[in-house]
DNA sequence: TCTTGAAGCTCTAGTCACTGGAGGAATTAT
DNA sequence: ATAATTCCTCCAGTGACTAGAGCTTCAAGA
C-alpha cells in the first residue's frame, strides 16, 4: 500500500496532479486509510505510469480517457487506439511545420539586425512591417 | 476612423481579442464615439498588426509589451530587442527538438502495431511499458 | 506515550491568451 | 421608422495543472 507521496515519487507525477487525475476520472478514487488518506496498489502505479507516458507524448486527457477505456476491452480490435495515435501524430507534424517556419523567420530577423539603434532595428521593423517577411504566416 | 469591427477585419484579430489587448495594455485605450464605441486610427492599425505579427511568431504578451516599449525609444540601442528575439529562438528550437522526438516515438509505436486486438496492440502496450521506448523522455 | 514535523486532506483561486454568452445600447441599412 | 447588425460591459469557461490556506493524520524519535 502506497501513500500518495510514495506514488508520486515512483511515477514522477506530482501529488496535486495525482489528485487532479482522480478528479478527471483518469484513475479510480483510491481506497482510504482510517484517517481518510489515499492508499494505492500496484495497478494504480501502472495506470499512472500509463497516463504519464501518454501525457509525455502530448496526448490530452480525453484521448487518454479513451485509451484507458479501450485497454479494458482486450478482445476488441485496436483500430481506435491506432487512430488516436495517428491523429496525434498528424497534429505533432503540423506543429513541427509551424515551428520550423518560426525558426527560420526568427533566424532571418535576428541575422539581419546590425545591433545598433532601435530606429534601424530589423527585429522591430520586421514586426512592424509584414512585407519584410518571407512566405506567409 | 475605424470601428472595432473594421479594425478586426483589417488585421484578422478578433474583436474580443482587441479589447483584451487594450485591457492588457498592449494598445492604448481608444477614443470613443458619442455613443461610447471605440474609434481607431491608422496608428492603431499599425500597432495591432505589430502585435499580431509578434503573436504569430509565438512571442508572449510581456515580451510584446517590452518590444513596444523599446520601439518607442528609437535612439536607444536595440540589443534588448535582439535578446528577446534570440531567447525566443532558443525556446522555439527546444520545442522543435521535443516534438521531433515525439514524432519518432509515435511513428515507431504506430508502425509496430498490427491492428488486431487491443490485447496485442502495440500502442497500448508501449504506453503501459516504458521499457518499450527508444531513448529517454 | 508524547511530541514534533512531515505529509496528508479539502477547497479555492491563479496561470495564459484568449473565447463566448447575456443583456442591453448604439449604429447602419432599408 | 424599423429592423438588422454591431457595439458595449461584465462574467465565466478553456486545459492541465499549480499554489496556498487552514486543518488533520501519520511516523519516528525521546
């Protein structure tokens, strides 16, 4: 039996976050000690590790809830789980594209600036004048 | 003289967002019509375009506030403006790195799954068992 | 057994950058 | 003149936590 602090240390999920996940229905409400403190077992540890991992991959809470629900029907096809992951991959790739454009734009803006006065500062000018941009955004 | 709706159409910034920027001190409180409606001029349009552009680049509101303050002292050196942009570039690159790792991990998880039952689903298994991951995260 | 300090509890509010709705007033078009 | 649209303010909600107040319980040492 683990206290919430033990669970936190073992999974790297902060204590208030564990309580938050309980509130969000990602983990079942834990058993309580006589003094009303949460007590966890091995399967809670596994569940929380699952959630942690999925969050690290950037999945949001509704997606995780769905994956948990799916994982509790081992005999069903896993097309839905694959779809969740695939949709997320698409979103990740879109973000990547956007960030790459930002990176280039920022590099360009910074490299054009000679570092003298604000009046001539390319950073400020580029922000003021969209026409100085390369490409659309 | 533009109404807030006109300004919104011209800049692509939604009406409530313009009011929000005013509240945040990014744009000055606009003049008002007799009936208390906001009326804007050319320089408001430019200021809002500046903000829009900076937000598109991912700069946060405090950074934009600082850039605006800097832009109002044309005779000062622009090292601070450059620093803001450079710091942001670093943050963008860090996010890029993280997302690339996520992309690979998701690709790997998805490609390993044969699409049959949840019981064998690699998506679910990979989330449950961190040991199946490549690299750290 | 007593004490003390850490860790637990609930509840509320704050974060960031908006976004949406209610309820009412002003403006514009017909 | 009337109808449709836009505007106003104020308040609440978003996502995924995070932090604090004020209180209770637990574990370890004396």
